[in-house]
């Protein structure tokens, strides 16, 4: 089965392709000649995922899915949340985002956080949502060289290392995106397309 993943984030594309390896063929926006930066103007993860998926379905008529992911930090009233990619400004600068987050948590004892991914799937005439959550905490400094985004500061529950230290193999088994993608994959495997 082929399905379009409506993202311009090469890291996400690569991660999802690894998670579903051999089960579903993930087609990139580039491969369908979509070079637009699809606006994410909703105030929820669900809303942004639906905006991107609807854009591809309406413009190209293809079965597709899109995701939005947020880091929700308890002591910051679940910020940065839907603004995770733009937390330190519109440049989508991971270094600046992490620096701002660590600064905001400087005097906070409660460092509980969770990553939440919502995937919106549009297939034929159906629209479905799949969610994945991983609980954890924010470290006091960046650690590790792998991953992207907030991975160097996020320590998943049950581990002492950040996502960036754990590496792709472990992260792709336990992450928020992995959980949502496995739910998506399980659903797609029930279809006879």
C-alpha cells in the first residue's frame, strides 16, 4: 500500500519510514511534487494534522496522513504544546527552542513532560485520528547526538537517558510517534485496498 505522508520534515519522514519498514510505502510530498509549506494555523495538534491532511487530499486527491506533535510540560501549563516547533520564534530553530525551554524551567522542581503526536488519516472518504503519548521529564541540559527537535532534553519514563542518547532503535519502539504510527499501521492493515 502507498500513502502520502504530508510533512516537509525529513527527520519525521525518515523516522516513520523506519517504523513501518516493509509494511507500507510512505510517499513524500516531494515525490508528489508538493513543495508548498502547508500552514499550521490551528490551535490544537488535531487541528493542525487535519489541516495538512485535508490540504493534500483536496489538492492532489491522494490518500494521505499528516501528524502534529507537541511537547507538553506540566510546570509550564502544557507549553510549548502546539507551538513546540516555533517556541522560540517562527524559524523552527531546535537549538533556540531547547534553550528557551531550559531557561523557563531553571527554577522549577517539577520537570514532568510528555510528547503527544496526533495523526490524521484521510483514506478514501474516511477521516480518522490516531494518538500516541510518551511520558517523561525534561533534563537540566542537552545530552546526546541522535534524534531531532527536543530529543536531547527529553528523558522518557523508565529511562535515565534522553531520546537523543537512546538512539533511533529504542526511540522508534517507545516514542509518541511510534505509538501513533503503529495504531495507523494496524488500521491500514485491516483495509483491503
